[in-house]
C-alpha cells in the first residue's frame, strides 16, 4: 500500500478538502501455475481504514476516518479529508501522519484451500505545502446603516498574507434579505494597485436595512478576488463580519392645537420631535386628512418646509385647515409624515404619525335682547322697542330683527327692522310700530322676535329666536275733556270753555267737536274745530249753551262727540264724552217773577229767536 496527495497546496486560513490516493501495489512471492486466481486473493487489501493522526502542523483535520472495503492489486482509491489551515500559518512544507490499517491473505494452500490472513498497520507521511499567498482579515467595520433606511458600511481589511495582491475586488455579501448591499444580495468594490502584506484598505458599501429589520447583528461575508505574483487570479476565503443596524429614524407628535370650527377655517399647530438617532436635513412635514370633512384649502393634504432638524429638537408646523359645514363636532383622524435627507444625502421618510382634530362648534353670531319696553294700548298704535346685542363670536352683517308673532288683534305695521351690522359684543336698538285693535284684550302679551343676518362668508343665517313679554294697557279715551266755567244762570246763556287734551302718542288732525244737551239745557252753538292737537297738547274749544227759565238749579249733563284724522290719514269718531253744566239762580231774581221790562225783553228775544228759527230753519 502506498499513499499520495496529488494537490497538496493550501493557503493559510483556508478550509478545504484534500484527496489522499491509496494505491495497492501487491506482489506474489510464490504463485500457483494451476490456479492463478489464488494470486488475486493474496494481493487484495481488505477493510482498509485511513485517518490522520495529531501533529504539530498548523492544520486541523475535521474528517475522522475514511474506509475502503476492498482494494485489489493495481487499484487506487481517493479518500477525501476536510481540513482547515490556521490563518496565521507560515508558508512552508508540513508533514501530517496518515495511519492506514488493512488486512490481507498472506498465503493460500492450493491443495487444501487453507488461508493465512494478517492485519497490517502503517503510518505514512503526507506532505502539505502552505503557499505564500495574500490573506485578508477584517480589522474594522464602521456602519451608519439604520432600520428602514440606507446607510454606509465601511469595511477595513488588512493583507495578513506573505504575498501582495494586485487588482483586487472585494465583494460584500449578505445572507439575510432584511439587510441588502447595494440593493442586492451582494456588491463589489475594486481596489486598484498593489496591496502589500500588512497594508489595510477600506471599502465602502451602501447597505439598506428593511423596516422589519431588528436591532440585531447581521452576518456579512467579504471575499477578495485578486491576482497573485504570477498574474493568476485567485480568491480568498470569505471573511465574516457583522453589522447591527442603528435604530430606525423616528419622529413623534408631542402636542397639537387648533382653532378650527365647523364651517370655518382655522390654524392647526402640530409640534413634532426628532427622536433621532440622526439629524434630518431639508425636512418637510406633510399633514394628511383621512376624511373629506376636514380639508386643507381644496386638498386632502398640505406640506410645510422645516429644513435642518437636530435630534431631540422639536418643531411646530402651522397649517390652515377647514372643517366643512357638514362636519360634526367629533374627533377626525389626521396623519403627519416627515420626509428628509440624512447626512449622506439619502432620502428618508418617517412612519405615519397619527393625531386627532375635533372641530369646535360652528362660529356664529348669537343675540340677546334687553331693555325691552312698549307703549301698547288697546285701540291705539304703540311702539315696541328694545336693545339687541351680538353675544356671539362672529360679525353679523345686514342684521334684521323680524317680528314673527302673528295676531289678529296685535300686529306690527312693518315686520322687519333693519339694525345694520353688529360686531361681537356690540349693541343697537330696534323698534316696531304696533297697532292694537279695539277688540284686543288688555294684559301681558308674548312676542317672538328672530334675528337674521349674513355671516363672514356672505351666507344668509338665522339666529335663535327670543321671546319678549310686554303688557297691553287698557283702552283709554282719545281726549281728556275738562270744563273750566261750568255754570249757566237759569234763563240765561253762557259760553262754555272746554279744555280738550290729546292723550294719544300721535298728532290728531282736523279735530271737529259737537256738543249735545237735553232740556232744560240747550246748545246754541255746539260746533268747534281745531286744526291739530299734538300728543299731550291741550286746546280750548268754546260752546254756547242756555238754561230754560224754568230750569231747576242743579247740574245737567252735556255730551261731546269728536271726529278727527289720525297720522295715517284714517278718520275716526270718538263720542260719549259727558261733562256737567250747573244751572244757577240769577243774581237779581228777588221776587216771584221777572220785572215787566224783563218780561217784555224776554218776549222780544223769544220773538226774535222765533224769527231766526223761521229764517234759518225752513
């Protein structure tokens, strides 16, 4: 048995398999002419086993033992052994002892067939040659790769071999899909020129850690392909290194505030913090609405430029948002995202940062009435007045107070009173001319008034109605009548001066008065006229009355009726005003009858009166 190693060159740090060829070159010392098959029996090795024994060589053999069942004469069997050369192995020749055991038939008796078997144990020296080659090891790894972003991994390698490498290419490969190199599983960098033993070179790669990547160490392999001193292209063994991605670049919403109301535009303030680990450059914050009830102008999103943003620094972004008129006073979902560039100019974007916005109640004008009073009276036209105040938060333009109450006995001459415009907390007066019919009942009445206006968007709006309670006073005489000289001597004539006062709140025009009386009082001149009597004004009207000579001395009633025109042009009649006229004893009536001359005078007067009656009465 003999052994050989056809390829015995290895490199430091290499793990490889070498092929040990076992050759059977048996010989026969005494053969059989009659039975040549017996020679094959004695030249065949059986149950052959081979294993490497321990040695001082810088080699570790990981294959324990290899076996061959039979190895006939002239045959060979390749045995594979896997071994690893120490990385710091010096170039040179090394001997490894290979122990081989087998058994064979030492002799056969041709006559009887009896065999003599024996076992042989031999040790062979196997020579390995550790070549002078470039060897590489990782001395430093610098990484700013972040979860969910692209970063740079700089790998520094040293040529730890004994020979320079030329025109090297360093390939960095990842075996995990969560960490990619150059957008793929591997990427290469060219190292130009001569790479001498002991020299270090640094190569950089763009590495992306997926958002699902954890903060754990990911294995990468660096392999150097180079040209040796003979110009032959060789490849180094892979050198392992690890990269742990930095935490994902994150931002957080610290605080939000807004002044958005239903049906109105307001400012939204979003305060965000850069949670790190890096500074963001050219940062832009985009605020997105998840509902059509909250919009930014006519868009569902809006953006604001922030610029440079250091770790742990907070920035407040101001945007204008509108809650449409159909929006409700409830929380609506909004999201903020931050787009930025890292220190190497690579773009990045934060995860979605959610926050809520609850619009305030719709901004509107609100109104309150105060100082309400009236001069309403049955049968008269009066006034309902008051003060209206805008107690809301919005300016009311073209404000009109509408008299909504409808009644057959109480009705305004005009149902709308134009106030004008009222700013918040501003007040103005309103007044309605109200007519109360004579059939109305006096007493308290409730009137409903409603303000209408235009808001800041020129929309017609209605405010809440408000009720006012005012008293309708009982009906009163149109005139207050008083007689200053209310006596007439019996059988005489006198002039009555009647003071007539207008009790209405309006001027009465073309006031005609007629006086009527029954016997024994007669009205000689019963008509009087005043062109006008103002509110509260008193005019004196004169009438001529007489008392019969047979009248008893006492007070008698006299009736006055009036016809007048109101301010609106209507002509009205007002009657039934009674005043008293007292008949008195004549001052010179001392006897049983009047003197003869007086009787004659009376007769003449009567005749003259009869003549006048006849003249004007027929």
